C-alpha cells in the first residue's frame, strides 16, 4: 500500500507541532499562519490578520492554515464549550 504524500503546508505544520522545526521554539505558545513553508505569527488586530491572509493567499494560491504552536514540555487539554 502506497503512503499518501504530504503537501508542503502539511509537512511544515507537522514539524512545527511536534517541535522538530527550527522555528518551533521561536513561535512556541503563539498562533501562526502556515502556508507552504512560510510561517507568519498572528497579529493582534483583526484587520491585520485578514490582510496577512489575503497576501499569503495571493502569493501562494492557497488558503493559509491557522495553528497554535505548543510550548515544549507542557501538556494541553482541549475543552469544548
């Protein structure tokens, strides 16, 4: 059985979330936008976030993924509200 190949965005996300990316420590505990191999920290203002999303979407032709980069050594419990 053949393994499904990962896209560049999926590979970057995987490395970031497991802490194996060189940039994982830099963005630990923060929300980021990920598209292909580019990682952009999320800004505070909603307008700035949408502007970053539009710029990345135009540049790479695909929608960026919003992700939280966990801090190494901490456990997170996800709760549904």
